[in-house]
């Protein structure tokens, strides 16, 4: 290759690392879509656009202590078809950490915001 062992290693390692990040990220995103869809169904909400978008990503530790990424995805939903609201799905690696909706409804249908 180039004659420099370190450069040869970098030429091979960087694309492999990027491919691994893409692979694990796409799987985490698929799982986040499923969790968002299920959370909306449980709350009788409409999951809009059928997708999630990455908001932030940072290194973290899994429950077993191994390295992983903590990814937060945003998605939109509506409860009465009138307004688009945003909620989040947080994934630690490929495991659901939480789904956060900005509000719930009381027995009269009024919004109660959650912080």
C-alpha cells in the first residue's frame, strides 16, 4: 500500500469504524421508530411521518458496562389531528431508556405539561 504501516492501518480502520457507526446507528433508529409507534398507539395518538430524527448522540455505558452511544431521537405526533407536537425517544445502545411526551391529558381532555 503506502509503505507506512500506521497510514495503512488508518486507511483500513477509518472506513471500518464509520461503517460500524452507520450500522449500529441505523439499527438503533429502527428500534426507536418502533418504540415511538408503540408509545403513540398506547396513548391513542397518531404517530406522524412514521419516522424519527436524531437530536443528539453522546458516548455512554450500557447496563453491562460496555461502551455504547446514548441517542436521543425526536418525533412528531398529534392527538386530535389539529396540532403537531414533538416527543423524544432515548436509546442507550439498542435498549430503550425512555419515551418522553411533553404533556398528558386529564379526564376532561385538558393538557397537563410534564417537565
